[in-house]
C-alpha cells in the first residue's frame, strides 16, 4: 500500500467505521502524538477515540485532499454532521515509518 492508501484505509476503518482495533494495522505501537488532547502511543489513541465514538456515534470524517512527499502525508478533511454540514475543518499531518503511522500533528478550525 502507498502511504495515501494507508491513510484512506485507516480513516475509513478507524474514524468512520469506528473500529478502534484497526489502529493495530496502521499505527506504530510507539506512535508520537503532538495533539495535547491525546496521550502518546497507539493504545492511548485507541482509548481516546473509543471514548469519543461512544460519546459521538455520529462522528465522521470526510477526506477532501491529500498531499504526500517522502515519508509525510498531509490530509485536509472535514468533520461532518449527520445532516452533511461541516462542524470542523482539519489538517492532519503524518510521518510514516515502515509503512505505518509513526507521528501526528493537527490543526483544527471549528466552523
């Protein structure tokens, strides 16, 4: 899989299908997280989003654009409400290592 294909599969399975175990396939165990709202490591990512998916079962992300260069991928996306309206615009930036997500940065813009 290309890095972009990994991102597409990860977003579909993890974020949109709410299968937190999908992180085991796509995220390194020692995942470095630069978002202060989520702790370090793959297990912390899974735990944080398991709670989010319970609190917000309608949570859905829509990828609008991806830019890949070397071991980095930037993803522009929207967090979409069930009625199709956008509640947040997001840029996620990932560094890959051995075909998996190794490091993450993000910028959020509420609508």
